[in-house]
C-alpha cells in the first residue's frame, strides 16, 4: 500500500509520478524532469531538494539525479550555502522564444469569430495605448444584424466610458485612477456617462467583483458593451475582448450571460498567450 506524501507550504503533492506508469507516448524521466522544473518555477525563488522530492512524490536520489542532469544543461542551478534549487538561465532562453513567436491577432481572431457566432453581436479586440491612456480597437468581427455596433479598426475608446476602457481601469489602484483623471478628465458623451470620480471608482469596484466591465449607453445612446481583460505574462491587463450591440438585443437578462461568455474567452486567450 502506497504511503501518502505530505506536501509543504500548502502545495498539492504530485505523488502519482513515483508509482504510476507514464501515459502512452511519454518518457518517464522527461516527464519527471519537466514536473520538477515546473515545481521550482512555482516556488517563486528557490526550493530544497527534499521539498521538491516530496511534492513530486519521488525519492531524494531520483530527484537529485534528474536535477543534476538539468543543471548540466543550464535549466536549473543551485544557490546559497544550503544548495537550494532555482531556475537556470537556459530555461529563460528557451522560454523567451515563445514570446518572440506569439501573435496576438492570429491567436485572437478565431476567438472573435466564435464569440460573434455565439453571441450574435459585434466583437472587438482592443489594446491599451499607454501613450495617451485610451483603448484602441485593433481587430473586429461584425455581426450580420442590420442594427449593429460599427467602429473603425484603429478607433479609440474612452477609458471611463467604454467596456474595454473600464476593463483596463479596473486593474489600476484608486490612486492611479485619480492621477489619470487629473490628467485626462472625464469627457461627457451621454447622460449615462460617469462624470464624477466617486461614481467611476464605485463602478470599477463592481467590475473587479463580477469580472467584466459594462458600458451601459455611456459612450453612445442605444449601445451597450461588456468586456473582459487579457493579461500578459506579468499579470498586466494589456488587451480586452468586448461584445457590443444595441440595447434592444443586449437586454438586462443577457448582460450576465454575455459577461460570463467574454470572461471565459478572455481567460482562454490569456492562457494561450501568456501561460497564466
């Protein structure tokens, strides 16, 4: 009968590695080595060999042998007097090739089309322009309805009065929002535009709570929009998916449904783009 493995620091043990045979097509030593590499990365610093062995469900001797092999290739290294293990420079070199090869537009465009087909509304991809703190539409798939949202590629959206803009603002602190408002002000678009810092900050708090932002005719009368952020590898919201349409179709009952849909797809894009 196998002895249960006790994980430290609240992490779940990967005890199945030691006893279970690898899945079809997998090389056991490679699978174990990659698991150790992942565990070291999750430690956010350095970790002792015995702790790694416990988390992976491997004997200390096997763990040391695997680490020594990866050390020779530069993927891990030992640091400090206690010889804790940390990520090596070559792991960064290999991982950085992913950053060079990824293409946001190529990744997201099929998602936009799927979102349009499921929602029946126009779907946009916007990025944050840090030079003037506005959201910029860089891709769009329009719905087939006669009445639909239409904004040009390259069009800019106000941060305080658009779904994408508020998705970005919600990830700033109140002090950062205050500084931005001093710089940009609050431009009036419709009677629904949030025109006071207090009302905007309360709205952003709600965005953080529910996970998606909501433009309720704040930029254009008759138009509603829901949006959710896409994160980079640093956890920064740098892009956003949004679904926009007329209030006649984007009713109160549909807002929650569309909000959940855009959150789900934004999370999938984040995972594919940044691995988070």
